[in-house]
């Protein structure tokens, strides 16, 4: 099993637990391999539909001198303008809840997709009340994805889901903590999952060893587990705080989801800037936001 970080400790089942932030983050095993567009035709096709033809991802970060790193004036950029979720009525949002093993990489993978409005990591799929990272009980590490169905469909999310992990390599590795899991929120999602599985079997794939169950509850993970890869770059967080002073606002923003995908290597700054051209904001605000993220020292 391919690993690039030390293994994290096993969660032990307990009930009636209080969720408390931890002062230090622990090493975690990342089970998902780095995925390029060239290796994943479903992801390549989705990105082409959303933002036009793309090349394979190349994560080349420009060198930035101290003189270039000055934060531009952003007084005219509001958090609302920098976050497309503000322009999509919440009643029109759809939500997907899924597990693919360690939740760090899936959050970055889905967060970089056009049409995804917000991502968050957490615990779901079990019955233990108030789980936390140390005492997860019978829950699994999961990701919730809020998305605009006018830009990306649940069926497309399923293609990315099954195209970017192998349930056999995850299930049973750490009990239920790491599990290939789909929690459907309504009858339409359940039917979409069943149809997608049938199509995969018809196309020669084995039936996926993915647990499928109705969604019941989602417990948001501790702050240190949100936008994990983005937080590896303190300058990125410092600059984004000019727009989002509160951690919850920053972690729930669409631009943070895109940059988390960039920090993991799933997308490029050029693609993010190209997508910004389609966000419903004024030209001056768009330019300043683009300049702001361009000044980040990676």
C-alpha cells in the first residue's frame, strides 16, 4: 500500500463524546494516489465541459520575490464577492456526502471542480454521538460537497468518486475509519447511484465494494482537518484572512476550496483564474482577487 506520510493512530469506538479541537495535528496516511487529468479521463472530460480544453495538470509555482508579495488593496473586495456561494441561493444547493479513506485528499479533489461551492471534512455513517478525531466510534472519515447542480451533476461527482480510489485498498484497513462510502440524501441520489453501478458493471467493471446507505448525520471535523493542504502554506492563509477573518468563513469559501485543490496539485493557478472570469462579480473586484491569490508565496 502506497504511503507518503506516517500512519495515524487508530480511532477507538466510544459514545457520548465531546468534540474538542486538538492543539497539534497528527501525521496521517494518505491512501489516494496523486491523480493527473491525463490518468483520469472522467475528470479531464468534466473540466473540459466546465472551463474549456485543458492540458494535464502541471503544478509549477512561480518564484515570488519579497517585493512582489505585498498584499494588494482589497478594500473593495467583499467576502460575498469572492465567494460564489453568495450568488447561488442556498435552497438551490445540492449536497453529496462520501468517504474515500483519509478525508484530506478527497476534500482537495472535489474542491477544485467547477460547480462545487463548498467542501468540509467530517465524520458520518455511524451512530456514535458527537465523535471527534480521537474517538470516532463507528463513523468514517467523510467529505461533504455542496454544489450547484446547474454546473455539475451528482452523476459527474460519482464518476470522480469511483475514478479516484479503490475500495479494496481502503475497506478494512483501519476498521470503519477508512471506508469507501456513499450516503445518499434523497431518492434521486439513491437511484443515480444504482444506475451508475449498473452502467459500470455493463462496461466491464466489478461491482464496487462501496457501502451505500441513507444519510443521517454529519459531524464536522476539527479545524485542523479543514483545507489541510492549503494550511500547509501560511502565506496563503494570511492573505485569505484579508477577506475572511473568521476561520469558518475562510474554510467555507469557494476560493479556499479551489486553492486547497491547487495546494494538493489537482489544479493550476491558470485554471482557477480562468474560472474566476465566470464568477458573478465586478471587473475591478475580479482583478483584485486574481492579484491577491497571485501574490501568495507557495
